[in-house]
C-alpha cells in the first residue's frame, strides 16, 4: 500500500476533519521517528495514517475492525497491522517492534500538542514552544482526554526521556 492509497482509505472512512488532522499529525511524528532511527519512513507513515481510520464508523470494534479490513482489502504488512492493534492498550496486543512502540508513544501526545496550539491566539503550531507543551501536560484538566500515563509509558518504551520525546513530536508537527 502506498501513502496515497492509505490517505484515500483514511479519508473514505473518517468523516471528521479533526480526526483526519490527528492522523496526519501522527503520520508526521511517525515519519520523524523513522528518519531519526533509519527505519522505513513510508511504512511508519502508513501506520500513522491508518491507526484510527475506523474509529468514527466502528468505535466499538476499533481497532480490530480496521485491521481486519486492511487484511481483507490491502497488502499492508503484519508489522503495521500489529502496530495498529497495539496502539490501543485494551486490545492486549504487545508492542514488540519499534514501529508499534512509536505509534503508541506519539498517539496521545499529538493530541495534547494540537490542543496546545489551538488555544494560542494565532493557533499557529509553529510558534508553540516546548515549555508551553510541558506546562499543558502537567495541567491534568487541559485536554483531559489525553492519557498522560500512556504518554509517559510510550516515552519509556522508546527509552527516551519525556522532555526529549515531547520535543521530537512537537518538531515533527511543526515541520508538517
């Protein structure tokens, strides 16, 4: 599957602009980490683009519905499928690959960073500073839906300190 095919599939199954934006942000963070580690950037990007593509239309079956759809209708690799399953803790699928660990690590954090950018008067993520992201992270009532424990667990799984992880994801989103 190409990135363009993944994008088209994501758009077909994701009506809301906000969830599409989230998946594009996750794609950007996945690409950033793939480049950082010398991994396959396109495969990481596809995992980021498709990790929530089934969420709005099949919320009770997410992400298993999406993974089954990908198995039945695409040639997406097992590594991507396992990463998508593993990004949702409740599936119980272990995150064994670097790709799976990265997807889990960036998913919630991109939401927090996007929310932090949207409360700025100019709403410009390029002007958002790491110190502001860290401040918002500590404020549990800000973007209360962001699971901060998962953000911390994700950074630990990547063996990166939380501040560095936040800086990487912020930079990835700013470069997008």
